C-alpha cells in the first residue's frame, strides 16, 4: 500500500523527527511504499532531509509549501498537491503541521484519496496567540477536519483541545506518542570528557533546556531566574541545546547579565547527539508555552534525569508532580526558582525522580512501538474502507 506523508518543513524538531522516523520505519516493512512531500527548509534550524538519502522513501520538495500565509503560493501548493496525489494514487495521505495539514488534507480530498490521516503534534490555537488568530485557525482546522478520516494525537491533551473546539468526533482520535531511540537515552552517562568539551566541570550542576531559540520556548524565563539561582547555588551552569532566530538575543542577554560563562550555547546539533547531551545534564527544564507532548521530556526521563516543566498541553502526561519532576503554572518564576534549587541541592531526589521517570517512559516511547501503532491504525482504517493492506 502506498502512503504519502506531507509536512510543511523538515527542520530539526520534534514533529519532523517523528515524521522522518515514521517514513523510514514503515518503509522498511514489507508491503508498504512510503514517501514524503515537504516544503523547503532554510535557516538556522537545519534540515532532516539528509536522513532520507539512500532510503527507499522518495522525498519531494514543494517550493510553494511555505509556513507563512501566502495566498498565491498557497493556491499553487494546493493545486500541486492535488496533482501529485492524483498521479501517485496513494491509499493513505498522512499530514503533519499546520499549513501542510490544512492544504494536504484538502488536496487529498479533491484527489479522491480514500483515507486521510492527520497528526496533531501541537496546537494550532490556544492562549499563546490572540483571539483573531485563534478564530481563523479553529475555522481552518474545522474545515480540514471535515475531510479527515482519523486524527493521531501525540498527547491526550491534544484530543481534548480539538474536541472542545468542535473538530471531529472522539472515535476519530487515537493517541500515539512520538517515539524515539529510547536505547540511546537509557545508556546516556555523565561523561566528564563530554562535559569538558562544552566547558563544564564535573562538579557543575548543569540545568539543560532542549528547544529552538525562539519565542514561546521559555528561555526568557530561565534568564529571568538565573541571577537568583546563581546567588544561592554558584555551581549551576545552563546548557542551551538548539539554535534559532533568537540566538543572538539570548547571547546578548547572557552578556548583559554578566553571565556569559554560565550559559553554554551548543548551536544546532544532530538529533543523534541529544542523548549524550542529556547525559551531562543534572536537571532538564522545559518551559514552552506551546507543545503537544515535547519529546525532550520523555528523552530526559529515559536518561533518568528529573524534569521541571510548565503545565502546558501534554507535559503533565509524563511530568508527574513529585514523581518524575515538578509541574508548574506557566510563568511561575518563584516556583521555577524553588524547584531548580531543590533539585540542585539534593542528588538523592534527582536520582529518585529520574529512576521513576525512566520506568514510566522506557517502553511506551520506543520508536518501534510508534511504528507498530501506526501500522495497526493504517490496517484498521484500510479494512473499514474495504481496502486490502499488506
């Protein structure tokens, strides 16, 4: 059976890693022909396109499929997607992300694709943006939802938010978490040599954050509490993993606070390096205001590192209060300061929370399980439409 995935861009990010892993994993299984359509990926956020080179999965770059709203390009992208689907005749079109999710599903319906699946990696609407934008995005999601056969949500929180917005019916939703190489995280160690590479000493308490350097990711809150943290625990160092348009802003912020030596910027790293970097962290914080279920949290837990997260979207499904870490109201800077200091001062607590977290995620978040669950869903949907699956 032919399955075509569509995503807006293949930057280095959780939704993109999920999609590439799905395309590669399912494409290796007998009877499945899987390909991917993406818009262009440019800028500081890197590209995962090289991961598909040498694989049976064909990658088509559609130049008009861009993230911003561009009516002329959007119309061309819709037309080109429709023509591509009519030509290749996939049994399933599976879309990801906002723009590709909207245009891809409409194009699949116009082309007569029998099964249309959409993964909700994160919310298109919510308190992170204004009422006008929320109204427009909800209308778009409802329109695309009317031609969607099934929704895959990476967190139960996504299902609830979309149903509350009048998008689809509950029986159309399945929770399939974003899998990753759990084994690499399970074997992560606090390697002194890797620490030294980044200018970190063995005795440093390393607070890590893994996220694009951009708005809504929470870095500004970390800078806001850094002086207070360091006054009480001078051994703390901050490891910022990732790159983005706001890197210069944050580097300037570190300098203006007189904390240039306390903040380490890794820049863009290969996703395969993430487990090793988590290994040299003592605490992982995730302060994003807009996520589905951020893979940085289960990755940290698989490496037995405690987490501190804002209670946004699916974070509470793995960040369990005082069991795997601490869950805070978004913007609670006194609480964030207190929890980081508590963990910094108590190695036993870090170990206890980390071990509990590892047990929670080590089986559920295996990438193989994600592929199994998706394959099972595809077969089920094919059967309900009278289509023979492998």
